[in-house]
């Protein structure tokens, strides 16, 4: 079934100003499955202007925290009602098994919206004792105010969930937004905007402009009425956004991926660690920013663990995710297919031992076999660079200090996992890891009450939790003279 999708601006579906369209292609069979409006700078200006108007005397600007909370709760209920539809939209767009977004992405989105409803009245100011003003007492206090119009630029790997991470916090803070979904996956963002309209959000609070990053994304970043850019994607695009934002003094939050280590000590439960490492490596075809693709295993376990992980990889059924029994679909697009295969070939060329999978050459569709390398070092390209596919590299270590050193020897710092049976070791190692989130005996959980973000090349700032909502506010100081 083909779909014809358009922008959602100020409560209405509208075509691109120049009538341009972009193709939507199924990663399963490489066939056209619809089209979306190919946005222009003019379209962006219309959307930003509508969002700004709601902040400058519009209905949204007159709502208090409790009123915003009611709208967020209604939206959460509607997203929950449409779980199957939203999950299928995302799954079909990127070739993912529908089970995964139904179990993880959509429930997480619902939880974030409901949590944000509780933050609307928690964005409090404070009173600050001072020495007064030239001998006269004063009352000084702060206010938390919305930062303004937000440009939310979203990737293709978990479209709905990551859109809601941004949306929940900014709406709790009283901001408005223009969402730029990835060109491959505009479906769920447009549906979400419709649901917000059904929930009662004023037109213009939530807008969606579809199209290419070098046009729509750039226009959003450069627009003078956009106060903040929230971006999830590649470090290369993040650097470009910072270069645009810096001279314009725009606020930025950047989540830029990772090369997350999973550390398996010899005192860990072998089976629990094996299941957890496989989950952290293969969920969503490995197209996860926090994918645990560097698997550091204590040397006494390294060989049997790598073999067991390879067995698990070979047991995964790859194919059309719409068919019963299929556990892994294709990667999302041709460029990603070529990228993943290039890294697999690099692993072979650099001397890593291939235990499962390898370079894939399907007749049709962008299917990649789950791949496990062993006999690797942390200096190899497959251990240094983000592959964003179902490819894992097993690296042995001897001591706790070596494990920490290997884990931290990376340009990234998004997430990490520690598998151990020793409580003291768990806390000790977690404290030493340079990562924004550390899971102990679990893959770093995503929870609506926890902030999410990374260090180093993994980005700037946090999304989620109360800190995520606070990041969409500015703190204003008010000082009142109190003469006797």
C-alpha cells in the first residue's frame, strides 16, 4: 500500500511550497511505498512562524502547568490507543520486526508523555538570599520560562520514541516545536501531530516539516525564531549543526551515537550475560545509538563466550519481518546496507576472526546477516567506529583495570554495561566508566524518569527525566527592592 504524506503545519496537512516530493522506499523489497512532501525553506518559515505565534500571545502561552499536563495525559492515552498502528508505521518504514516497537518504543513514548505531565508544575524557581542593594534589603527570585521555538531533528532508527523524548520535555516546559523527521520515516511523527490535535493542543504548537536534512534541517537551524535545536543523529551532522548554531547563540542538545562496551567478567552469570549481550547487540538490527557492539570478555571466558554469541547470531532468522518466525529484518536503507558491509569487510581485512555472518549479498532487500568477530583488538576499525548494524566484536581482557581502560578508550561515551556477580566490583567499575549511562547486569535501560545522553563524541546535554524538561527552560532572575 502506497502513502502520500504531507507536512503538518498549524493544524493542517499541506504540500511543499514548490510541490516537490521525496520517494519512500521499502527496505524489504526496495520498492516504492509512497512519497512525502519535500520541504523547502519557505515551508520551514511557515511552520516556525506558526510555532512562534503560539508563544507570543497564542492560546498555548496562556495555559498553566496543570492545563498543559492534562493535554499531555490525553496525548499519552491516544498514543497508547494507537500502539499497533504507530508501531507498524515505524517497523514497516525501516524493516523492523513490529514486535520490537510494540514492546519497547511505543510504551516508552507513552511513559515519557505521562512523566512529562508531572513535570509541568515541577519547573520551579527559587528564592535567593543576597546582601541587598546599596544597603537596602531586596527579594531576589528566579523564574523558569520556556526557551522558545524548538527545532526537533529526529533520526530514522526509532522515530516515534525519539520524537517523544524531545516532545515530552519541551511541551512540559511550555515550548512549541517544529519536528523534522528523517526523510525515510515521516509516518509516525505526522500521526503524532494528528493525535496532538485530537487531544486538544492548539494548532501551531506541534508542526512537522518533512524533507531532506540539507534543506529542511539547515533552514530550521538558521531560522532566527528558533531558539533551540534538539538533534539525534551522526557526529558529522552534529558538528555541522554546532557550526550553524554557534554564531547565532542557539541552545543545542545533541545525541550523536556511540560505540558502547559490554564488559563480561568471569564471575558473571554466563547465560544472563550471553542473553543480555545479544539483546544489546542485535535489537533493531543493531541500529541503536547505545548498541553494545564492543564486547569485552575476561580472557578465561573469551573463547567460549564468543562461540556462544556466534551460535546465538546464527540462530537468528533473517527475512521479511512481516512473516511469522522472522526475528530480524533488513537494515533501513541502501546506504546503511553498504556501510555495514564495508565495515564487515574491513574487519576481515584487518585480521579479525569471523565466527558468524559476514558480507551479505541478498538478491533483493537490504538484509545483513548477524555478524560476530573474535580475535580482535580495540585498535581495529570495527572496534573504533560506529557501524550501526548487527555486528559485534569480542575483545579479551585480563584485569579489571584493563577492562576499564579498554572501555574508556573510545571517542564515544554514551552507554556501557557491566556483567559481574560481585556487588563491589559493579559499583567500582560503573564509577570509573566514561559514559552517560551504565547498566549493571542489564543493557542500559531507557526509562522516562532517567536522563539520557552521552559524553565526548556522543553529544551534549540530556533528554528525558526532569533534567530533560529543565533543558527547555531559561532561568530569569527578578530582584525587588524592599525599602523600609
